[in-house]
């Protein structure tokens, strides 16, 4: 139980640090222009801090797979989950 709580606190801290890194990188990057999404994305990824924050927050650890990727406790994930991310 304590290991789970420590893991939860660690994940929350890592998420907070990732948001701060992405903010620092977004401030340093070029202005995001909705009419040029590819150029805006390239500008964000050129910012070292934004890329580090994006990698830290948005990629699961190796072998984790996530709930939507690998199923929960051995149960297969259905082909259409219906989860839209919000």
C-alpha cells in the first residue's frame, strides 16, 4: 500500500515537472499560428525544454503500455474503446 502511494506521488510530481518544462519551452518557442500547424509543431519541438516535457509527460514508461494499450489485468482491450481523451 505504501509503495502504491509513493508511486502515485512520484507520478504526480513527474507530471507537474513536465507541465513546467513544457511551459518554459513554449514561452521560448516561436509563436503558434493556427493557419500553419506543421510550422508551429516544428517550432515547439525545436525548443529543448518543450520536447523534454512532452517526452516526460506524454510517453508511458517502457513496458507499461497504459490501460488503453494492453488491457487491464489480463483482459483484452476491445477494438473500439470509445474514449476520446476528454
